[in-house]
C-alpha cells in the first residue's frame, strides 16, 4: 500500500515524537531507578543503625541495670553463701526489675550454679570459652543460641572485690520483636535473623524467608548493599553482623526492601508520564496532520500547475506572490513552465516553417518550370512559330506568372501576420459601409460569373474597432473564394449583426460546399484543401483569413454542406468595448 505524502509526513512526525517521548520515559525511569537505589541504600543504612540500636543498646541497658543490682551487698551475700534455690529466687527478683526473661549465675569455673528456668543448673555454661577470653571486670553483650532460640545476652561480673562469678541475663529475639520494629519503621522493611557457621548458614527468623535466604547465600561482599532476585520479585538488602558469643558461629540480621514496594511511590509519576505521552501523541498526530496538510497543499498546487502546464495552461498558481521559499519555488516553476511552453512553440513554429518552406518550394517549382519551358520554346522557335501559337504561349506564361505572383503575395501577407511583432492599427469605423464598398468592388466580377452578390445594410449596426485594412483583406479573400466556388446562377451574401457584445460578420454562398472532414483543418497551412489550392497558385487565403480573425480576438467558424453552400463567420469588438479595454490596461 502506497501512502500519500501527507500521511508519510504525519507518520514521520508521530514516529519522531514517540521515539523522543520513549527515550524521555526511559531516561526518567533510569534516573528514578538510580535515585531510588541510592535512596534505598541510604534507608537501609539508616534502618541498620536503628535495628542495631534496638538490639544492642537494649542489651547494654539491661547490662547496666544488672550491674547496679548485682553490686548490692545483699545480692552478693546471697550468691556467696546461698544454695542454688536461693540464688535462683534472687535471680527471679533481678529479672523482674530489669524486665528480662531468663537469668543464670555462673561461678568462676564457668559452671551454671543457678538457672531461673531450672534447666542448666550444675552444667557448664554453653559459651564458657568466650567468657574465659573476655574481660572479667566489664559487662559483656552478645547474641547466641540457647535451646535453638536466638538470645540477646547481657553478662555482668559479680565482684566482692574479687570476681565471684557472672550473672547472665537473656532475652529471646523472636519474630514478635521483629514485627514491632517493622511496624514502627517508615520503610517497607523485611527483617530476618540467621546463624553463620562452618556447618552451613541457617535462617532463624524472617518476614520474607525466600528473599532472606537468597541474600544470605549471595556471594557478594556482605558489607555492601546487594540486589537479589526471587520468585516474589527483586529485593535490595544489607547484612548486619551482630556480636556473637562463639568463634565458630556468627549472628547476622538481614534487612531487605522489595523493589516494587519501594517503587510504588513513583508509580503515579510513571502513570502521569504515560498519560502525558498519550496526550502528547494525540496532539502530535493532530499537529502532524495539520503540518503535513500545510506542506502538501502547496505541493499539490505545484503539481496541479505542472499538469496544467503540460496541457498548455501557464497561468500562475495560487502560491505565486508569496515571500517564502514555496512562493519563490512556485514563481520559478511557473516561469520555467512558461519558458518551456514558449520553447515548445518556437520548436513547433520552426518545424512548421521548415515544412512550409519545403511545401512552398515545391508549389513554386511547378509554375516556374512551366513558365521557363514556354519561354525557352518561344526563344528557340521564334522565327518558325506561328503567331497564334506564340500568343498561346504568352498567355500561358502570363497565367503562370500570375500564379507565382498570387502565391508570393499570400506568402508575404502570411509572413507579416505570423511575425511575433505584428501589431494591429485599430480604428473605429462603420462596418456596414465597409461591407458595401467591398461588395461594390466585386460586383462586376460577380456579374461576369453570373452570380448574385448581395450585402445586407443595417442602419442600426454599431461602430466597430478593428484594423480596417486587415478586415478588408479578410472580406476580399472570403468573397473571392465564394465567387470562384459558386456556379452560375448562385448567390453570395454579406451580412453583419450585433451578437453578445460584439458584431458578427458572415459571408455565405450557394456554392459547391466543403466536405466535413476538411472543416477542422480548413485554416491550417497543411490542410488538404490548401495543398490542392497551391497547385493553382493559391492556398493561403483561408490561412490569412484565420490569422486576421485571431488577431482580432475572434475565430473563423465555418458551416458547409456539399452541394448546398458554405458560410464563414467571425466577430469584431465594439468601439466602446475596445476603448474600455484600452483604458483598463
């Protein structure tokens, strides 16, 4: 399917706009995504600090409060001389005051003397090695497992003034604490807790287990923010290392944000951009159609001017006169078309001239050859040729000279009329009087031929403006043709009357008529009748008549019927109309 120029322009502008808008949306998306990633990284770092404070600072607070309580003389006396049940009761009282869940008293040999839960009494403390390597005079805070549950430990030395043992206070880190932290956070956080060991990593708790495991097993540097893809979407996360109790294990917190959840705040911006893109596309399509129409309209006008120029109409197009590039192009195009038309006319005229010269040369050769033959015969036989034959030869030679003279006269008149600078000498005159004068000049010739010559006299015939000499020549040619082709007893009539603001003139006869196939080219120099007439020393009379009528803004019209007669008509402008036209110029 071939698209029009207007459609191609509209599609081009629409495609350019869509490409630009798509590039803009992609750039906006990339910029928003990059900015979101940086913002999420900052948010995760802030959440990491907040979560560390939530866990570690609480344990440090518990350690500080426990240090004040175990420094009491009564508590020290109880743990020094009391039995495990008494020490456990003291621990219960301490746990109530520090709001902890479980407490233990550990002797200097790192054995559990008393356990508020009654499970580890008389057993070695599970993290004895770490406790042995620690500073015995300072409280310790770490995270470790107890009965497969992650605990937040605060270990406080009991000094009196020598070390008497350790008080261990534990608080379980469970999913409820994680859920409360997520609720208090302004970010759509997902939190997980995991154990790192040489035997493998293990997820202890998490609000998004699949994403937490993916981040836990990610080989990238854990000190950096990492992106992981899961079946539930893409997550951005950080790994927070917590102080661990043992060397062979590590405790980490996994802080993650789902990318689609974080991007939800920007979704309205993208929807707005998509809406603007759609509206811009519609506006661009409308504007493209308008622009394409404005561009294609002058091109269609130029195309129409070109088609008219091909058909011979070199009138200026609607774009001529404009001061822009299209106007200049239209002016140049019209001038080029006019020059091309004039060049074509010149070529046609030159071709016609060549053919006319060839034809006239042939027509002149016949009478000149006959004339030379008669003259040479008379010259050679001047003494022996009888007088009557000499007279016959002289008459024949005279007729041949008349043919040549008539042909030369008509050629001269035609050449004068065909000249580009041929100009009329119009004047106002009474057409009825001219008709009467021309008819009177041919009346004797008509009587000799036995033909009736009549001229209608209309006293109310208006004054015309024309070249009286050329009009007289036109009338004489028509009357001479009519008399020569009208048999004895026939009639030739001249008439004139007003018609459509001009004066119509007609020369009719009751002669032999003209065949219909000859009528269209009757006034052409190469018409069959003209070629036949040139054999008798004429043939250009009707061509001269047609040219004179054309110079006066008219056209020779012929109506003829074989055996009935012919009528030649043309019209002339009125004197008032000619003056008005001259004044307007």
